[in-house]
């Protein structure tokens, strides 16, 4: 289901770009507010935390000015700023939520040609075949339902001499991608969690069955697949929930997926900012902070204590070896 914004906040400069013109036409009937910068919307910053979910009904459109590549040594070689930041969903742990109301909402950046051109030039100049993470700031499957940017990106990247692109998603709207000639240059990584956790924590995302179906369809269409079990949340019955999840994946993933998909396991981190927003915006939601098993990790941030992390690592290694003996676990963090 496509996102319908209640208001558009836009920088005047977007009208100089083809995508900017398309979006202004697409949303010609939506109320609009001109802003000086997508990065500092005073009206939003003044809102109270209880307005968090309501703010996510707005769409911000601007020009991305930061193009710094950050080295990464997991699936990709570089984390790359790309066509969006933020999301319309409201996962209670989302690491994109920063400085209270600055990053709550979906921001679209219309200078996609400039961004993709830098990726292509960097890929082709390198001695090795680089992989670029283009989805670390947003969910590009979700964004694609608004901008069709993934279709545009794959079409404009497929004929490069070198390089791959990768992104993670919690959404199942992948049908647009299935007919594309991607030439094996795209790694799609689908994030999964037990259905109970999706329902209680990952508000506004696709259900587990939809995500599993999307994995099967994408692999059938020739995409390289990663499966993120992320973030792992150590609720009281976590072994039961994650054990059932792994069994369900083994039962419902296609043989093609099980032949060569890889796994990534990420334990949840949390923060004081999350706590304050969630208490006010989602007062009836589960409290993810558990002082018994969490400890400080820098100013205002928390992660699980070493003993629970070690127990989690042992559990996932053993369970995945049992049900997915041929599939690599790239990392557990």
C-alpha cells in the first residue's frame, strides 16, 4: 500500500531536478510548505515526542548535500548516502531516530543522478569489485513505492563494468523488481523477526509471511539474497521465539534460497532517546529497555550485557547449523 502524505515540506531547489518535478506533480493536491533545509525544519523540532507518529505522515523532499562514503567491512565495502533517509514505519528501536524529532520522518533526495554517478565512478576506478550499501539510512523497497528509485537505480547501474549494490528491507513490495535485468549486481537483504516481535515492535512494516514470500520471489528472479535476523531482542521467551522463526524459515524458504543465502545476526541496541519518545508516542507499547540484561554503551546508549550476547551467539550458531548447515553466517554483532 502506497504512502499518502498529509503534507509535503520541500526545498525550492528540488524543482531543478527531474525527480523533484515528478514528485511535485504527483502530489500536486497535497498541502505544501517551502523550507530552507531538509535538515532543520524548525516546525518539526518544536513538536512534542507524543507527535512522533503523526510527524511520520509528512514527506520531506530536498537535495542531498552530503556524499561522503564510509568504509564498511560487513556485506559492503562502503556505506553510501543515497536517495532517502528515515522511514514511514515506526520500529521502536530504530537507529535512524536521532535528536528527538530531527530524523523521525521520510526524507527524499532528488539529485539521484549525482549520487549514482559517484558510485559508478568509484566502482570503475577501483582495482577490486566493490559493493556499495545504498540502504543504510532508509528502506529502499518502501521508498520505491513512492519514487520508483530502485527501478531507476538498477536500470542505470546494470551495465557498469564493476561493482555491486546492496540494501536491507523490512518490506515485501518487491514485484516491480522481479522483471528487471539486474545482471546479478544487486544483493537484497531481507530483515526478519518472530511475528510476535514484528507485531509489538516493528509498527508499519510487512508481516513475516510477506517477507519470506519476498525472499523467495527475489531469489527466483536471480537476486543474491541475505537474511538479516535483526535486531534480535532478548525478550523473556526469546529462545522459543527465535527457534520457531528459524524452523519456519527452513520450512518455507525455497530450495534456491537455502542453497546460497547468507545470514547476518544483529543484537538490538537502544537509547535514552528511544525510551523517551516511545513512552510518550506509544504509551501502550512494550518497554524494550531491560536494566537486568542491558548495560551502558556510551552516552545515553545501551546494549546487551556480554553474558547474554555470548548466550545469543551460541544459540544462533547452533540453531542455524542445525537447520541451515550449508549457509554462511557473515557475522554476529
